[in-house]
């Protein structure tokens, strides 16, 4: 068989279920290999959508998401998903077609330097120059992507090498280390928490499972230790848990952020004190702070503040031994625990109608009403996906994340992620109800993947928040240059008609009286296995929930 077929068989041996791709003539041999493979080729409409979907697959499954794109232009378009995976520490393997070896370094058609383009935003860049080592290179790429600090790995596929005969063996998965927790680690954590009067757990990052989430939540509830979450990572603890004290970063509660300062012991599990949870490195910066970090990143890239002790382990590995931490004689922390929970319980509750937006124009859509109607129809396994923009404040704050995974969103703050992520989530977890929230600015960056979702039978609800502007930038603009609006206003198409043209069910909501019936219709369309789009037109001054800090 040729090398292209060997790569397809290598994907199969690594239990890859889906490859998100935009095809190119540079890797026709791999497409030929996939023709008879059980691996599903998900043909996307833009390379950015393909790599976003691969990144979301990595978040949704804990296994490396896979994307394939062609040389030059395809690779350029794919970089945004790779960069997202790098900043969010998500395992992704991107295969990129390259010019033939004989044409290299001659400024050939669509030639580029793969190491220069991806070297700074990937854990590794490999090029398959030896046909007989092709499968081994694939195995190495998956191992690197899923080891330690997870992240993207890029594999270059020279067109001529793919056509060579492959006579080697197909390499299977290589075992990855999850780290370990020593008796000494347990002693240090136990001693610190036993003396703590205001302990706090900070969760986030990768390496989680439902079992790990349950174990940490049980530990926190049993010992009255509040849990705060990293931005876009609130599905590590149940929305309803008495230990859930909210999240840090964009749109967080000021009082929740203050908990980080007040904690006398902070136990970080998977999460790091990067710039967003620390309000641009202004919170928790004392070198006397007690910060114990459980993380598989040996270098703790992006972390700030004091480091009291580093446990080199994944959240899952740590959760397996968390029961060995005995805190029978610790101080009473019930008041601290209740205070933290009450702050978030009030912040995450959808207000009663009379307490919602002040000065909402008569008849205008109250998005609290939309959110209330959508979430009332969800079960505990529901999952949300969203990208970047002020519309993200709604799901971050109010979506009931009760099982893991139930929130897929980029910490990177990259627009265009939402629809592609929803597609990947539904393909990975067809049993879950997937609800995507997209702003009008974000939707037209990768919203064409709606047609991909229709084609591959991935029914999801897409709620479009249409306020005719780039709302986040407008908010910053008004803060720094009040009254001088420039470059942030939009003229939008009829999103419902556009979605219907791609095969989705769609309806537009223009007044508050239309909300309940439209949401009911959308869920009926979901029940009939349709991609459903609710195009919600909202007033510019009432497009975000009140009290969410723009950070």
C-alpha cells in the first residue's frame, strides 16, 4: 500500500472517529486511504472551521482532534484553530499537505515553511520525509499532543512521499503519563488545608473526566471548600453544587474575584493563575500567597504569582487519590463556604421579569426571557458551545452545566468558533442536546459550517444574538473614547433565510411576545433531527446581562 493508506490506517489504530478537513490535491493519497476506512471524513467549508472543530473534539473527548488541510492557503486558514488549541492546551493533530520534496525551497506553487509558520504555536512540527517511518511519525504526533501540557502538533505530508510504497508496520498508540501524586504531595496539601480558614479550589485546564469532576466536587462539599472555575471552564463542577462559587475572568462577578484575594490557601487543579483569572496579573500576586498547583505542565507556562508546591499530575490522576487527604481537624469553614456560594447563586440566577433590564424599549426582545425558555427545556446532560464576544456572557453566566463536558469555548477569545464547535460536540456526543450561542459578528466568520452540520446529521440549536455591532469592541470603545463610535457597527443579512438556504430550520424573533412560541418550535425541529436556528434581534443597549464585568 502507499503511504497515504498507511496514514489512514494509523488514524484507525489510534481510534480516531472523525477527521475534519478541507480537501486538497496535495494529500490525495490520504483521501484514497480514507475511502475504505471506518474513520469519518467530515468535509468542512473552511479550514478555520475544520481546525476549530478538531480543537472542540479534543475538548469534548479528551483525545486529540484531527484536521487535514492543504498547503499554502489551506495551512494559513487553519492557523487560527491551531493557535486556539495552543492557548487552550488542547490536543490536536493537524495534517498539512506539502509540495513534493523535489520542488522544495524553489518558491513552488503554494510552498511555505511549515516550521516557521507553526513552530511558535505548536508543541511539535514533523515532516514525513521517510516513507517507512510515516506511521511512527503519526504515533509520535499523537503522543506529544496528549502528553504533559497538551496542545497541537502539526504533521507535514509531502505530496510525492505519500505516493511511495509503504512496507513498514502500522504503529499503535503510545501510552501517555498522567503524572502521579506522591505521599509527600498529599502531606503538603493536607497540612495546608488543615490550617486554612478561607481555603479555595480553582479548577480548569484539560485532563478532566466525569469521575474526576465528581471526586473533586464531593471533596469540596464534604470539607466546605468553595470552588471557582477558570474562564470558559465551568463544567468541572455542577451548576447546582453548594461548592460552586462561580468563575474568574471575563464577565465574572467582582465579589467572586475578591475570593481569590481572600483565600489563605489556594489549590489549583488543572488551572493556572494566568492573566484573565488574575485580572491582568493584579490579583493573587503576593509572593507570600499559598498556592498549590496540580498540573501536568512541568513549566507552568502562563502562570503567575507564588508557587508553594507543584504536583505534576493531571486532574484525573489527582482525583483518584484526593480521598487520602484527611481534614477532620481543620477550622470551621462553613461561613466562608456559604458566603462564596451565595455570591454566585445570586449572580447565576436569571432575575425575575420585574428585575430585568431597565428602560428596555416596549416590545423589544428581553434576552433573559429567551435564555429562560431555552434552559427550561434542557436535561442535565446538555452542552453549550460559544466563541467570543459579549453574547458569551449569557451562557458563561446562566447555562446550567451539570455534567462534563457541557461547555466548549475558547479561552483564547477567538471569534468564529461556535458553530464548528457545536458540530464537533454533536458528532462526539450524539446523545447530548447541543446549544450554540453566536453573535452576529461571530456567526459570519464560520457559520457556513451549518451546512456541514446538516450534511452529517448533527442537529443542534444555534441561538444568534443579533445586535448589529461588534459589541465587545463597542463596549471598550465607549469606555475609552465615549460617544465616538467608529468601525463597530454592522449591517446584517436575514440570518433565518440564510440558515434555511443551508438546510436548517430557522425562525426570527423580533418582539418579546414571539419568544415562547419560537423556542417551542425550535425544540420541535431538534426533535425532528434538524439543525435549528433562532435569529434573535436585540436592542444594542440590552444585549448583555446586567452586572457582568467587561475584562
